[in-house]
């Protein structure tokens, strides 16, 4: 239903049979308009999910639109609503920079299988089950005797529509339950239904090149994949013969056909979810870790860009895209491959020298951010064993440039047809001025002033040079990123500001990103010159992009909340931590340097100042760490 409602916000020419009932309901609400035989949701109506917040012991409802906007809508008046209710509302005001947009609820469209997590607490000497998200006491029909037999902080999976206990999860004290908590709080499922799994298992795992006469057989070429140490799926591989660079990507679209049961599930998920200890995949393991994964010494179907690079201009001078069969000779880790490219006269050493020049040229137009990724290493109890500040290696940069080349070539091919672009808007000038003002608080002695005479990019580079001088580049890069607009998916090519590309798409990760799967389908029809199929594939790109932008934000929140709870288990009261202040309005928030853990401070201080704080309170239930400033 969500996808159909999203399609309606952009306009549809026909109504599917299984959606006619909801369409008629919307017509009765006078929410539909018809123009030139296109059915569309009227502009004053909005559909989305409800987010319930407890504020000063009162419920406040916000509507998160299916079509993403800068702000959520506050629902006026009180209603009996639950988290993740799918609703239609009428816009009362669209808000501005200072005020939140508001809407009036028209109807709850879907309230099925919505779950919440209950936690057993002792309230006024009586056991009560409360909503873990907002602390509200849940009126569940269960005997006091049954509750008293359970330990405090016991967690329950609860059907929010009828307030019945579905399952006892375990206790909050057990860190192994954090994954379930993170998924249930956002109504996500770790598992696939049997129908989806059976569909995936129906494919033959033996890939004989003789059965695929229309594919190029590249099994004799020693492709390699380069991935993190803990990678379980391998969706890209490269080969370089000294003249041509081959970028091979798992041919997921061969297995996941449009509108199949697996395709619908993949669109529903949108992306794989990455936790430190496990992956919640977009596609079942049969595909993501086996048939579609470019495993060592296994024949695999691939979609391949063959690229010739002009060694003077460092631009692609010739390119070809085709379906192939490859056999990866070695699955390398980044660390292993880093040793390979250091060896002189090695073919990949030669490739590294080329990609280094490509990278240097690219950064004359784009931005370069310090990417010291923070990884949590968990122990056997799923608690933090180590916080690793992972610094990118030369091998990371080599792979990145190869993938960027393939993504750029894909965007070029899409240009005269249709497609999904990865776009990143130029930073707004007012935001840039505010960034300069805020960063000046870090070091008032450095007089770095915003200039209208140079580009936004050059202004940002000026800030980065100051940061490098102060030995604060890593910190300031993270601050700059928060002021930049978020990259998003769009059927319209608006360029990519941060990368400095005039056109860019995502092609290289179809195992874990639905956008790439769609891009593969479109590119296949372009090289097959099938205009009829292209017209069909272009129909709902607006709504697909809107859904993916919504899901990308939702999944980022899930991963962030998971880490927050791990940090709450890791830090101890009395710990002294160094922090960067990130928020000074309302609550004072900071990020702990070295882990990016969030901490709430006891008194006001300058934004972006670097301070030391003592941890005074930790609440695992709401993943909250509090501290007092000591320096």
C-alpha cells in the first residue's frame, strides 16, 4: 500500500486492481484530482507514518511523509494513534525556518501488525509493562502473579493494535537483545518469509558458461574482490590488463526480476542494515551470500564495465557495458591488497598509480573529507570489546576510484533515457555563512571569513586548511558534513556537489541497495535497445526515489540507535571523556572524541568547543549518557 500511495503523490495513469478499494476511499475523502487522465493526490493532502513522542507526560504526534521533506508535520489535536500508523492528513500550514509544519488527521489508512517493545518495571510497588520507546504504561491484560514471576527489565514483543504479548524477548540487561530491540522499534524484520526463501532456492547454483551463450565468458581473467575483513557478501570485483580496467558487479537483476516476490521484498527493505556484529540483508542469504556473491573460484554472473583510461587526461576514453560470467581468483581484504599494490611492477601497482592520478584530478573539483571510520568490535556477549578508529588505506582509495568510474559511466549512459541518479545539492549560502560563524568558535584567533568572491567549494577548502593547521581536520570535517545537504536519490540529474561530478549514479552495490538494482535493469534495456521496456521502467521512478530516501534516513537512525545503546553499556559512571559540543539549543549535546558516542551535558558552553566531561549518569533503557563538564 505504501508504494501505491507514494505513486499517487506523483501521479498514476492506472489503478491496480488490488488497490481500487483504498483509491475509492481516498476519492470519498475528496483527496484525489484527475488531470489529463492522471490520478494524483491533491497538494493539500499528505500521507505518511506517525511518530509518537512523549513530551511533559503528554503524547505529541508527528507525521513523517512518505515523500521526504525537510520537516515532519505536527498533527494538531489528540487522537488514538500508534507509532508507524500509516495515515492521510490535510496540511494546515507548511511552516518556515522557525516554525514546524502542521496537519490535521483525516484517516488512519493502515494499522496492521504494528509492534512495540514493552519493558517490565516496578511502578508504585507493582509490576507494570511500559512502552520502551516513550515510557507509557501499556494496559495489557496479564495477571500480577505472572508478571511478578518475571525479572525486572524483562522485554516483550507486543502487538500495538490489541496490546497482546506476542513474545518474551529476554531482558534489557542482555546485550544480545540489542539487535531485536533496534529492529522492533522501527518495525523491521530480520527474517524473510518462506515464499521468498523458496523462490531464491529455485535457482540452480551451478553456473555453466555453456548455458549462457549470450554472455561474455571472462572466467579466464583473474578478477579480484577487495572488501573489509568481516565482509560476507562480495558484490564487486576488478581486473586490469594494463590497458583496460574491468569493473564487474554481481548481476542481481538476473535473479531478481521486476515485480517478483523477491523484488517487492527488496523494495520494501530498500537497503541492507549493517550492525557491528551482523547484517540484516536486503536479499536472502541464498542470493546475498551465495548465488550473487562474487566468491573466490566460483563461476558468477556479472554486469561488467570495460573501461579504457587516457593516461594523459585521466579520463575514460572508451567504455563498454555487457553481461558476463566471471570467476574471482582471490577475495582480498583491504589490508591484504594494500600490500599487493606496494609491490613495484605489479599490475595492480600500475593501476594504483593511475587511480591516484584520477583521484588527484577529481579532488580539484570535489571535496575530500577525512574518513576515519569508527568501528565497534563486539565480544561473545555482544558488548563492545574495542572501539577501532579505522583509517582508509591506499587500497580503499584504489577501489573507490574504480567504483566511481563505473558509477559515472552508468550515469552517462542513463542521460538520454531514464534512471536513478545519486544527487548532492550545493550547500546553501546561508548555511555556509552559519558554518563559518560556528567553526570560528573553535579558535577565535584564526580569522577565517566567508567570501562571496570564491565558490562554495573553495570556501569549504579554506575551512579545511585552517582545520589542518590546528590539527582538527577530522573533527571539523565531521562538522562540515552536518551543514551540507544530504545526498539523495532522484530521477533528475542535478549533479553531485561533494564529488564534483556533473552526473552520478549508483551501479556498484545491487546486493545491498535497491537503487543499484533498478539502475542495472534500465542499463540492460538501454544496451538491448528495448524502448518499450524502458518506458515501463521509467513510470514510478519518482516514487521509488522518494521511498529510498525515506528508508535511507530510517535505516541510518536504526544503526545510530543500536550504537547508542552499545555505548551506554560500554561507558561507566566516573569516566572522564573528551568531547566536541554539537548542540547548544535546548539540551546541550556533545560527541565523545574517539567513539562518536552522544553525551548530554549539564551546562551551556560554546558550540563546537572541545571540553572534558565526567560521566554522571547512564540509562541503557533510553540509551542516554549524561555528564558534567570538568574542563
